[in-house]
C-alpha cells in the first residue's frame, strides 16, 4: 500500500512498503512510523523538529483519504494521506518485474515560487532511460493497455525521450477505433514532434474519426499537416472529407475544397473527381453536376467515360431518363463516344421498367456504332424479358445472338431454362439442355437443379430421375436442393416409397433435411397405411437431430389408428402426453 504525505512548510519524501517494516527520508524533521494492524490501520508518528519534541498522534485509515493534525512545539502541520489501490500497484510491479526492470515508486514534491509545496507524480517511469521506457511501452501496447501506454508516452515527451514510433502508430489506431480521437491526436502530435512520420492509413483513420465527430475544420487542418510531415494525403483522405461535407449539406464548400486542392498541386485523382460529381448529381441534380464538370475542366481535371457512366447509372436508377439523355449528349459534345457499359446500363434500366420500344432504339444505335451488343447485352435483355414472362421474345434474342456469332454463356442458358420451366415448357427446356451439352458450355449444378425442379413440379418424375442419374454420371454431385425437389415431387406424385429412398440418400450425404420434408413423407406414408415405414422415417429424423413436433406425432398416431392399431395408437399417445410432448387436449379422433 502506498501513501502520499503532504505536510505544509516542509519537503518530505515518504515510502511505505507492505509488511511491518518501513523507512523514511526526511528533510527538516525526523519521523518514525510503525504499522500496528493490517485491518485496523493505525499509525503512530513521533517528530523531532530542531531538537524540540512534539505530541504523538494516531489516525484510523479506513477511507480513501484521512486528514491528520500534527501538533509540534512551535509549529503546526497538517498531513493528508491518499491511499493508492493495491491492485494497481501490484499490477504495475508485476509488469516491471516481467521486463527485468526493478525500481520503486517515487512521489516527488516541488515547491512553487510562493513557497507552498505541490505534488508532482510521474509514476514508476520517471527515472527510466529511453530504452527501458520503450520496452515497457511495447509491452503495454501488446497487451492492449491504451491508457497506460498513452500516459507513458506523455512522460517520455516531458523527459525529451523519443517513443517507439510503431507503438505510437498502433496506439493512434487503437484510440481511433474506439473513437477516442482527442487522445489519438495527442499521441500523434508527440510522435510528429519527435520526428516520426505516421503512415497514410493512420492519418486517414484520424481524418475519418474527426469527420465522424463533426470536427470538419480539424480534419482539414490535419490534411494540410500531412504533407508537411512527409506523408501526403491520398484518394481516401480527400474522399472522406468530401463525403463528410455532403453529409453536412455543405455542397458548395465541397466543390470549392476540391478546387483549392487542385490549385495547390494535388493530383487530379479521377476517383475523387467521380465521387464529387456523383454526390453533386445526387444532392443537387444533373444540371448542377454538368456545371461542376465544366468548372473542373478549367482547373485541369477532366472527366472520362467512367465518370459519365457513373452519372448515367445514377440517373437510370432514379428513373430519370431525360437526365441520362442529357449526360449522353454531354459525352458526345466533348468528342467522346458512349461505350458498351453506357449502353448496357441504359438497357438494364429500360428492361427493368418494361420500356421495350426504347430498348429497340438503343439496340439499333449500338449496331451502328463501334460497340455492338455483347453477351452481357443479350443476357440483360433475355433476363428482363423472362421476368416479364416474354419467353418467346427472349428465345428470339437467343437465336439472334447465335446468328451474330455472339456465343451464349452459362448465364444465358440458365436464365432461359428457368423461364421455360416456370412457364411449364418442360420439353422445350430439355431440348435447350441438349443444345447446351453440345456447346462450349457445360451444364452445372444450378442448371440441373433448375430443370429437375421444373420437372418435379409438372409431375415428370421419370424424366427427373433420368436427369438425376445423368448429372451423377457427368461428375456433378447433387446437393440438398436437388434432393428436396425430388422428395417434394415424389410425395406430390404419391410415390412416397421413392421419397423415403431419397431421404435416406440425403442422410448418407449429410444434406440438411427440413422438418417440412419429413412431415410430407410421414403424412403420405400414413395415408397409404404404411405406418411401419413412417416409423422408420421418424427414426431417420431423430438420428439427423431434427426434432419432431406435435403435428408429426399426431399424424403418426392417427396413421396407427387408421391402420387398425387402436391400442398401439392410444399407448403411444399416452406416452407422449406423459413426456409432455403432446398436451392433454390432443385427443385421438
């Protein structure tokens, strides 16, 4: 336990150690202290001041701070004792011993000009050299003790010691992550003043933290300090500040900020420029965005198709096709030409809105330019048409792309197969699947699952199983979706025994079987009075750690009764009621 003793008119340094022994250094008077009890801490002190005796005094230390009055001949003093947490002291002591650094806690008091003493505590680090403190600093950082590491860096700065820069960097990032930006800024300042150069990631975390707290002015000041410290800002730095300005609705300030950065020699980062234009378009409209484009060109920052395409994409998502047309006109007026991305973006939006006449116009324009429709273009069209149920026209586009030597990919086939199966055109789906087998693409798991699901919904279980065996022969392993489709199909076709075989196969492959599949099979078996097989399915269910619910047990009990096994049904029901699986209100009909 450590006590701080602050007498008036004298400078005293006192060390109290655990146990019954104590030693004191004194100036101006002699003191002795004896610890009398561990639980009821009472101390007795005798003082001799200039060969004069003083009265003995005692005090009970049972609170964090106790004031004592010390009566001496010709002199009166007051002593204030602060109790320091034992756990903290032991923790610090163990830290230092681990590092092989043996030292004592020092309490230092200095006298101000007016003569009254004040307490100045630098902890156990004040007498360490730079190397020792850096070892402790690394240890604190490795153990995530941010606050203690921060105090140590502050002490080292006051003693003109240079802290370990990697530790400083980690500390800054740590404070930034827990949103203690003020503490991070303090460590950053010490690091820079000591000659360290934080990396751009650390600076960006600081800038982001300041912006998040609404300290935009401080973030801009830090950005200006970055170049001076030898770490120039990057794209992320500028983007963070610009986005923060728009979040605070400072639209014109953001535009002016980027202009000023360009005038100061900042590289005309295209990404930052694109972000700025997108935000202007979003918050201020397309017309204002076009005006900013012209202003930035004067500053030497020119847009490219990536910038324009992002504006086209934003306008299309908003359904503002007139604005999209204005952007394309601006592209053409600057001597550029829309590319395939521009057209595909337009087509995707037009297809989603069902504007098929406009789609035909865009396609006609594409065929007259150096950017003819690509496989992405046709996939966009086919997908849009299939969503609107226009399968015939989607097939026409499929044939058209084959005629134009634009080879369909697996996405094209899967999209068409899904649409055909959804419309119940199973035979057409099988015909398309056979074409796929002779193309440069190979059917995959998704392809087979799509067609098998379509077949099972139409009750074509023989064809479904043919495809099932075919996919296995082709080295494609069925998954849970494949088997669930088959289980559903067999139950719907009243072929419950085949569904049981699929369930067993799923169990072998450790595929997930949901409770609804088990219910369907058990219900179908009970209806066919095949209760013994239903009980086997119940066992499979339990082995697969799928807990049967009240509905499954009720179905099984009713199945037993319908099969003429009334006594067994009643016995099972009573057991389930006793085990509180079924409630008393579940009565057998």
